[in-house]
């Protein structure tokens, strides 16, 4: 795995929305433009929260049936012990193995626990509950549904590849999520990407500033668009040659 981002680089990523991050990822030609981000099944529970940025600590989950000889909520201690296997800050990522999800993956107590141990968010292909209370924590969650009960909550396996929102998430993957959805940021390009975000937004602002003027017309728009494309092309040359 590449060297984790510094606190300053993580703070910079939090200043930009997820679509902008996706746009800059595309400059690197690192993966297909239709890959690496979660599909529409995964939605933010708190769309007004600022972007969430952190490294994936993954797990699988079941709640449909009682465990054999184990306590409900079994596996959480191991999960917390193994948070240090990925860089901080961590984002908990659950694949719910029940189909359809039988009960909520998380509630107020679990999210308070994760936040206390340094996590900044949680993503699950299953459901969540206690959303009013979790929202007050300032803890970002992304879910496929909302369910009122916790069933037989069991954390099955920790820090293995999981499939959530149509993509595979590996332990240590860098994640960026907001009201628009969640994307992975390839660790190999994360540092370079963070340094390009300001310039990319400035390039797009050329068009937006043109359109915001009272005298906006097709000729001015075309000129602004050409300048924007030129600037973005220069950025692309810097990262792919």
C-alpha cells in the first residue's frame, strides 16, 4: 500500500465534493470512468454533512438468525482491535450477507463506539437505524435501507474484501463520500490528486463565471469552455505525460 495521506492532505480532500474528486481521478486514466464508485443503492443518510474521507476497515454482517453458541454483537471486539491494521481515520464498511437485509447493521450505540475509537463514518450494503441520534453525533453513514430493529447482529469476518454498492472494497482503500455518493480513491494517485483539486475547480469556474455574467452569450461561453478544456488538458499532461 502507498504511504497514507498526511493530515493536511486529508483536510484538503474534505474541502471538495465527491463528484469533483471523481473528475480529477479521471485525469489519471488509472481505471475506466465507470469503475471505482458505489452505485445508487448506497445513499447518504445525512446529505448536509461535509464530505467523509477515510480508509476502509471492512467486515461482513448477518442479522437474520441467532448465532450458534455466540453472543449477539459477536465480533465487534475483534473489529475494534483490528482497526489499526489500516491507516487512520477509518471508515467502517459492511457487506450485509443477508438477502434482503433482515435488520439494521448499526444504531446509536455502535456508531458512538466507532466514533470514540477514531472512525469517521460507516457504509453498509444493509440498513441503519437510530438515524436521528446518529445524526447528532456528526458521524457520516451511508446505507442501502433503513430498518427499525437490530435482529441478531453479528460481525462475521473482519478486514477482508467486501462487495458494497456494486464494487469490491479492500481493507485500506481510501474512500470519499458525500450527498452524491461514495468513491474509492486509488492510493497510488491519492497524493497527486489532492494537489490538483484546487486547479481543477478553478478551471471549471472559468465557464461558471462566464455563465453568471449578465452578458453571457454563445461566443463568450465557447471561449470560456475552450479555456476550461485547455486548463484541464494541461493538468492531465502533468499526471499522464
